[in-house]
């Protein structure tokens, strides 16, 4: 349990650094293209939309990683927040920010697509 969290922590820290650098780049692109102006014309400007979506996506991922790192600290990392079972290591390797075990994920997906 502890070793698993340590292993993923390193991966998460690396990913977080990458993402923060990428987010900076996107933020700078937005700024350099006069952000406000672009948002006003967002419907017409494809690039503004793409940047906006990129920014949002990366922000969300950073948020998820920070959350995971907090849970590593708390000792709750790798435990499904819904059913309390241990999340499969293979799943954490693919998605280190996973909060749900595969069973709950599938269940939630089904419910959200109702
Ligand atoms: Zn679960």
C-alpha cells in the first residue's frame, strides 16, 4: 500500500510539473492573443476555443493530481472513495489520479449516461 503510493507519487509529481509548464504556455498564448478580445469573439475564433478548452482540461488535470497528492499524504491514496476498496494497481498505472475502483467507475458511468 505504502510502496504503491510512493511509486505513483513520483509519477504524479513529474506529471504535475509537466502540466504546470504546459498550462503556463497555454495561458501565455491566451494573453498574447489578447484574451478578452478573443473571448468576446470566441464563437468566431476557433483558436480561442481550442486554447480555452486546453486550458480547462489541463487545469482540471492539475486539480486531480493535487488531490491525489493530498490523498497520498493522508494515506487514503489508492482507495476507492465510493466503496473503500483498494483500487487495482494496473488501473492506477494507467490513471494515477483515479478516485474510484473500476466497479464504481463503471457504475457511475452507467448512472451518468442515463
Ligand atoms: Zn469502488
